C-alpha cells in the first residue's frame, strides 16, 4: 500500500511540473517575430499588463528634426570634400540631439550613415533607408525608440501624368517608445516641386497612411517643395493634419525661410496627426535653426518637440 501511495504522489508531482511548463511566458525574442506590444525592457504597452502599471509612464516626450542635405553625396555645396560637408551636417543635427531625424537628398546609399558616424552620441542612432534612389533616410535614437516596421513606396515617376520631374518615394517607419510602449509613424517627405505632382503625391501618402496605419499617430516631416498656399489645398490639410509651426506653444524663428537658395521661402514642414482614440500628440516647441555660417546646405534644419499622452 505504501508503494502505491508513493507512486501516486510521484505521478501527481510530474503532472504539476508539465502544467507549470506549459504556462511559462514566451521568450523575449518572440517580440521581434510577432511585433506585439512588449518592449525591450519587458514592460508591456497598450495591449499588455505588467502588474506595475502605475509605475509605467503614460506620456512620451520626444524631439524631431528635418534637414535637406543638398545632395550631400555629390559635389554640390561649398565644402572642399564630402567629409567636410558630412561633419557640418552632423554638427547641425547634433546641436539639438533630436530623437528622430528625417534627411532628404542623401544622394548615395551610405550618406546617411556617414553623417551619423560624425554625430555626437553616434552609437545612439540607427539609420533606416529605403530604395537606392529614394534619397531619404530616417535616423532614430535607439535608447528611446525601437523600430517595429518600415517601408518605402514609390509615389511618383519622372514624366508621369502629374508632371513629376523625378521619381519620388515615401519612406516611413513605425517606432515604439521603449519607456511607454506607445507607437508612432514617422514619414520622411521629399515630394516633387511641380505643383500638380506635389498635390498628387501628398494625396497618395495620406491615403496610404489612412488605409494601412489607422489608429497610430503620424509625424510627416521633410521637404514638401511647396509654399503654404499650396499645402493648404492638399490632402495634408483636408485630412486635418496639424502644422507644428502653427500649433507649437513655444517657438523660435518660426517664420524664417527654410529654403535659402535663389527663391527663398518656407517649403519644409513638420505636420502631424494624432490617432482617433487618444488625440494626445501635441507640438510643444518649434524652431528654424539659423546658423547659416556653419550650414552647408541650401535648406535650414527645422526642429520640434512633442509630447504624446493617452
């Protein structure tokens, strides 16, 4: 009888062990594969619970910068070498230590990374690039954000029905804040300067975001190649995107020209749209960087600070 009881106890012990193994949480690398809402630090985001929700921040503060580099990888510009221009571009960006950077006219695949290498805290930044002829890049602070997804789609072809002068692309990235778990979509803009093409390409971008990234706040920053009067007639405005230059509660040099070439004007913008659920994305500060003496481009960088709270 004693042996039977001992055998029964042993069988029950083994059963409990099997059940316990079946309820273990999946490994950390599962997040990389499935894109769920678990951040690098093990905290969960919008769709998870940790048991310490009161300790998880609910408001994300971050900064963005947009910069047309004036074909940094070609001989254009006033610098004696590409390396000298990369250093000045990096210095301009590093003066604000932004968490997200949109670069336009990176005319070779390695330009964005060469600029990154010369930035302060260079190891804190990762580079996202699209098609080889897209000439745009996104840099993000990897201590603040984790890349969830990204894509590059063609939005216009040279000589198309809208009069595009060049092939144009949209580069976007979905980034997740490591501290809060919240996600945002960043779009690097460099649309065509032909007015009809500009309007058509902005419509394509807005339609794509509406159809594929609904419910996630969007920041669309870069060279729009159009004055405000044209942008006001575009899908960006009709779909109720907000202009950080107009809505920021603090600012500096906000009405200064962003393009300082032959036809000086404001053609670089930071537009944003909050998601329908929370509407918590807010521009807190906006600035046009005015250090023209050390700026190797025909565009001035534009910079903004945001908060996103649920």
